[in-house]
């Protein structure tokens, strides 16, 4: 019992601890329009993440398996011509935060050609964890190293069942050596999705599947999230023209 308690405490420290710098969040120089276009195109590869997901998390420590439920919401946000994804974690009942994280964002570093996932850990310190990696074969795979322990944490994010379910897998490599072992996993369906239902309209801002109607000059268009809705309402003529 004591060993399992110590193991859980060590895992929590590693997951919630502040990571060292693994890459520049954004280049210091002002991005050019071409850079912004490349960044947005790269983030559009993650379009299937957008939406509300009813997630069940599981974590196995020895012979004990812990399960919990969360609502994870992904959406776009825009500023100064740039666009990236943000994510929020909440208890399934809609109060509080997720078990390990409260929020986060995914950006793309055009110069380094890397995806940058920043997550805010649940807890009083609200430490930020910075992961760096790539998107390939339908999955975003990013890593960070703890500067104190050299433990490496790997997160894999992807959708399965033709976009009907989201999966998040977190793995740990002790001391940065040897094989990775499972830390915890999260998996669940998209809110309001009907399997085999009609194809959703295309988001006029991001190009993904859309469900939220917006209007301009008496015509109805569709967007995929509140971020895209706000962006459209700020400059509807720009997107209607496209």
C-alpha cells in the first residue's frame, strides 16, 4: 500500500510539475502573412479535435484502476491574423477542472516546423507544461522532459472511429531512458454526434465540420466553434468573399 501511494505521488508531481523550456512558444520576430498562413494551415490538420467531447479517463497503478469523467472542449481562437486551438478540461458535471489539466492551447512554430502544446496543470500552482512534437498519421504526438528528474512525458492525441471519438494517451519514460509506460488514458465520443448521420456543413472560417449557424446579409452560414463564430462576426465580409 505504501509503495503504491508513493508511486501515485511521484506521478502526480511529474504530471503537474513545471517543465523546462522545450521550444520557443512563438518566434520573437513578427510573423509575416506567409508565416501566418502556414501556421493556420498546420493547425487545420487538427480540425477534427474541435468540439465538445464526453471523456472517460482511466489510470492503472498496480492492481488498482481509477476511472473518472470529464468534458473536454476544443475550439479556435484568433488574434492579429493568427489562429490556433485552445482546449478546456472540466468535470463531467460542468464544475471544476479536469483531473490533471484545466486548459491549454496548440500553436505551430513555422520556423522549427513543430507543434507546441501548452497545458495548464490542475492544482493551486497552475503550472504550465510545454510539449513539442509533430502531427503524423492522424495523431499529434508531443513530448516534454522534466528538468529535475529527466523523466520524459509523451502525449498522443487523435480521433478514432472516423472522428466520432477522441483519444488522449499519456506515457512516462523514467529518467529519460528505456521504454515508455502508460500514465493514464482518456477516450470518449463527441457531444451530440449521431453515428451515420448526414454530413455537417463546412465551417466558413476554419473549413471543418460545422454545426453553429451565423447570419450575414440575410444568408446563413455555419461555423464549428465559438472562436470561429466570434471571428466571423468581427469580419463577416472577409469570409463570405472567400
